[in-house]
């Protein structure tokens, strides 16, 4: 065969291939437009790569039974996460442990961690300098790993007609400088502020430091043992007020969450608008304003931490593995399902 014949055959083959591809492409275009088949449908037939950001992908998850404890704010997260972890890592056994002679909370959890009663702790506040000093004397360091975003929401009686509170007004209520709603543009009604005790809760310690600016609670504040009991009191008594972790307040059917602002007339709601009236609850519930929490527009936000004892032993491995699990896409989704805001 001559060189010329081979060249002509090559041209014919190339031309035939081009025509064939054109016909196939035309047919695909015709089918997609005639029958509503989108290009994404075609790509979905490919084998997809499994997610690499799930519990099963986390390395160095230890085996054994590990006690942990701390913040009551974390309770909804524990309910969502622990059972899911047990399915994927059944040999990584987690046991929530409460203190024997004190109320559970961030402070008591860190104290138990320092006392070698826990492998790691959950906290709704950062580690205090004195806690770091105590750890140093014991021969190790405390590492705080943020895993979620939370905020403080203000609960009042549903009938209280007030557009919101500034942080200064909130501080004045809890330090005893303001004692009637009339002073804040509301009804002529005495204010009864409720709080859990500072030694019982990281939320209260955070509130003291960031809202009261280090001032002490006024003598008008009534201390109560649990958020559940406090919300029951607020639901019954029109003049009462209480603060707690936003997921514990925003979706309630018996109290109203007040908007907050750093300045007057610039209030930010802790719930997504429009506000759902409580008479529609529980079929419909108000949801967290996650965007305002993530951007920091809502004025009282904080991070939730896993507190890890850095001692090079199994406890450290357990705490770091737990934090890493929570920081996966799967963990962050469970955190959102529990009512908190994803960190990532």
C-alpha cells in the first residue's frame, strides 16, 4: 500500500470518528431536552468516592472505657453523638460521669479532670488561668479544643411586651440597678431575675465575666438549681427573666426569647425570623439564628470546648479522638441537629 493510500485511509477514519461522536452528542442533547434529563443525571451514574470526613475516617481512636463529664449545656450533643460514635467505634466506650458532691457543670468537670476522675471534660467556657496553673503543678497541660458555637438567650414571660434589651440593660437587671420593667419601657411590673449558681455552671461564669463585666450578682437575683425549673418559673410569672444556652430557650413553647443588642434599637434575634407565636408550638418551633451566631452579630456568643489533659497517655488520646470526631462533617451535622451552630 502506498503512502498516499495510507494517508487517505487515516483521513477517512478520523472523519468517521468525528461524525460518530457528533451524532452521539446530538442524540444526548436531543434526549436531555426532549425528556428533561439533565447533565447531572448522567454524571450521577459514575462511581462516587466515599466521604473522607466521617467518624470511620478518624485515626488513632483508642479502645477501652473512658469517663468524661462537665457542662450541662452539652447534654443535647451527648444525646446525638455518643450513640453514633458507639456504632462506628464500639470499642471506644464513653461514660458520662457526674460529680459525687456537687452539681455537674463546666467548672466541676475541669476539677474532676484535674483530680484524675475523668479522661477528658466538656466545657462551655475557656480554661481559667488558675486551672492551667494547677495542671502545671500536676505535671501536665490542659488543651481546649473548640468544636461548636453557642449563644446565651434571654427568656421572659410570653406576655412581656418589649422589643429587646441592650447588654447594659441586662447587666443593670442582674446587678440590681434596674428592678422594674417600666424603667426599660415595659409594663409597670417588678423584675425577678433568675440564675443558676456560678459554681455550678460554665454558662453562669461566662455570663458574669462577659455581661456583668466582673461585677457580682445583685441581691435581687434568685438562684435556682436547674434550667428546667427556672424556665417553669418564667412561664408562670410575668415579671421574671432568665438566661441560658440558646438551644435550651429558643425552641421552648412556654417562654419567649428576647432580642439583644449592644446599642438601643439595634436588636438581634436569637431565632430566625419571622417569629413563630407560641400558640403554634410544638407543631412549629422557633429555630436558632445560626447566621447571626456564626458572624458574631448576635452579641453573646461563645464556643464549646473539649478539654484535654496533655499527659501523653491514653486519656489524651481519648480526648483528642473525641474532639476530632466532633470536628468531622458527620460530627458537625450532629451538633447542628442537637441545636447548636457548626464551627466549620
